[in-house]
C-alpha cells in the first residue's frame, strides 16, 4: 500500500543571475503528522513572489539565504486537514507561510483564518493579502505627497504596482504607470484608468517618458530599481518623494552595475532638489493589516480597485512559473493552484 507523502520543491543550487529551472528539485517526503497543539494543513494555492529569488542566495538582498535542500518558503492558502490545536478546526481555510510544499505542520502562530465570504480565496495572496498590503504600506506610511502632482509607479501592471497605482489615483494624483509591453500599457490605461502608461520595452521609451512627464515627477513608487530608476532620475522635481519598494531588476545581480557610475548625479539630485527617499520591508508592517483591510476590502468589493491574477495549475509547474516574474510574462499576481479542498469550510 502506498504511504501518504508530501511533495516539496526545494532549493537545489544557488543561481547565477536570474533563477533557472535547474536551481530547484521536486522531492517526495513522508507525510508529517501533527503533535499536540499542531495542525496539519494542505496547501491549495501557493504565492510566487520576487523576494523568493533573494532567498536563493547570490542575490542583491540583505536577507540571509535559505539552505540548499530547504523547501522554498512563502505564503500559501491552505485548508486544515487534521487539528490537535483548539483554535483551528478541520476545514478552516487559512493563510500560512509554509512555502512550496503540499502539506505542512503548524502550531498556529503563522496561520491567519480567511473570511471566505469576503472575496475569492486567491485574493488573500494578492490584493487582500501581502502584495496589497505592501502597496498600501508604501503609500500610507512612506509617502506623503500633496494631491495633484505626478505620481509614477514602476512594474505598474504587477501585483503590488497595480494596487499602488490605483490607490494613488484615488488619492487625487496624476498617475503614470511604467510597464513592459503593449498589453500591459493598455490594461493600465483602459482598465485601471491611469492618466498615462509607458512601455519601457518599446524603442521610443525615452520619448514616451518625456511626453508623459512634461512637468517632471513628484512621487515615485519604484518596484524595479536599476535601469528604471536611472531613466527616471532626470525627472525628479524639487522635494520629490521616492519609496523604493523593490529592485527586481537587480535581484539576481549583486555586483556593481555595468556602465557609467551615476551615484554622483543621484547624490547631487538629493542635495539640490531636496529629495526624500525611503525603503521598507513588509514584515515590519504586518500590524497594519487590519487598517489596510478596512480601507481596501470595501474598495475591491465596490470595483474601485481592480486586480488580476495569473494562476498556474499544478505543483510541478511552480519553478517554470516562478521565472515569469523576472521577464514580465506574469499578468498580475502570480499564484500556483495545486489542490482544490475536499473538506473546506462551508
Ligand atoms: P509583479 O510586479 O506582479 O511581477 C514582477 C514584475 O516586475 C514583472 O511582471 C515585470 O513587469 C517586472 N520586472 C521584472 N524584471 C524587470 C526588469 N528587469 N525591468 C523592469 N521590470 C521588471 O510582482 P510583485 O509581487 O507585485 O512585486 C513587485 C515588486 O515589489 C518587486 O520588486 C518585489 O520585490 C517588491 N515587493 C517589496 C516588498 C517590500 O516589503 N518592500 C513586498 C512585496 C513586494 P513588466 O512586464 O512590466 O516588466
């Protein structure tokens, strides 16, 4: 008789540059069994996120890398399959941080119950989960621009960027989104209603930028860094505010960038244009979740904040899907669906 087992995707090698399929291994381990106080959860939806590249090592991040052989960590939506913890019942649907595996044990400390009636379960990993929260925290806690100025968002068609752009619009700014490709530009203008959208992959990117920023930029929500930040530097206005949310262009490239050193120009801009630039990391702001949800969940329910999700089906397809984040083939929040619950709460 077959023993029940647990498939995991583990780190097989530290990447050089962007991640590659060979950097992961799919392994089969024995099914874990909960001790007193623990629950066994079954993952249904697994979130694929750019920071996971940083956890693989040889990256630009200051996060310590995980060990070779360890399952890739990250958020999931799961259902409780067995419970020896009085706070959780079989069938409860939860957000967990159990990563790229089918089953996991938890003592409950990392689990957050989902209000299943509020929105599709998958939104707990995106617009009403950590990526929506990231956009909200960046805007609410790290920027304080006057309404009416020009607010630029990079990777604007992505999970964080699309929410940041819509929140900025709702706060009365003129919002310009930057993204890769004509489809994403169309989505930003026609479906999200941004004032301008620019395709950084188009040959006339520089001209598009100049047209969209005739009066410079007052606020920047940057998800990309590197080449994108450099292209935007000449447009920083006096007292511009910048939040560096992510530098995805650089995650796989920890060394000094090739090309001319623009650091002196950057320092000059900070000094003479009185620029404020701040970075942040979401784990320091999880306590903002209730305030975020109180504002954003009604906006989503009313259709004032739109979102899209890119759902890949099948556990074994996770590594290939993950790579889409780094060349822009994802269209919205990237999620792997690996199971449909048999015993979900009604
Ligand atoms: P996402 O935007 O849905 O997907 C990543 C997007 O980045 C891709 O679709 C691609 O969009 C763009 N991209 C990738 N490589 C690029 C490059 N070399 N140049 C320009 N654009 C590139 O992913 P997300 O989860 O919402 O994350 C967005 C950013 O937020 C990431 O930098 C992430 O690390 C950051 N983040 C930060 C925190 C925090 O705590 N500070 C928390 C969550 C996320 P295009 O098709 O437009 O190129």
